[in-house]
C-alpha cells in the first residue's frame, strides 16, 4: 500500500502575515496612556513666573504667575495651590486657585476645589461642596458683542450662579447655599 521509496513532498514554510500595528490615534488612547503623557508638578515644587506648554498638566505644587496650556488639559490636584491667571482647553480644579480661569471648552470646580476669581468658559460645572467667590462668564466669545448682550448667559457673582435653573446647561450649583458663606478666603 505505502511505498517508502518515494520521498514525501516538501511542505513550503509559511510565514504568518503579521498585521501592521494600527496608528496611535489620540482619541483611542486608554486612560493609562493618557496618564503617562501628562506632566506633573509635584507637591514640593514652587514656581514663580510663567508656565506654558503643549502637554496635559497635573499641578499638585504651587504656582504664582501665569499658566497657559493651549489645546491641553489642566488639572489642579487637591494639594495644588495656584495664584495665577490660567488658560487651557479643559480645566479641572480640586485644590485652591486665585485668579482668572479661562477654559476653551469646559471648567469643572470639583467638590474639594476652591476658587476666588473669574471663570470664563462655554461650559462651567460647580460640584456640590466646592467653594467659589467671583463671576462666571459663559457668553459667546465674539469680540464685537458684550457677554451680557449675547443672550444673557453671563452670571455675575456666586449668588446669581446658585440661582441657575436645575436643568440649565453648563452650570451646576447648590441653590440653598451661598458660595460666599463657605469661602476659605478672608472677606475684603
């Protein structure tokens, strides 16, 4: 039946085709990748002057001066203490900030956060427990219009912020409490 005299046909070696790795799209990055790409200013660091850059930033230290991160995210950690004007795409505040805060897209004042100054962004979120004294401007960014005239979306002072309707987009506040009453800052 079987003949041992005939050589067995050689099986050609097959190299498995490896798919090319997909290009890294910033939108598809996981949370761990984003954390690795974020710069950190540690709790023992103190900076006086101007901080700018092209990378997301977490501040747990102290900064006095100016902070500018165009098209980037800025997080002020619980230990962060900033006395500066700030500008970034997305801003999240868990620590203490004094100054004008301008977000291209959104500002979030977390429950542990405290701000004395002005918030300027299309969307502002004040979580329960936060402390805030200042003004909020959510008006259009048109140079030729005043924010109050651009649809009446500007809110001045902490008391008028608390009066926002529960369903109003962008602003979340506790209407029963005054942010000034819980402010850690001394009265002027």
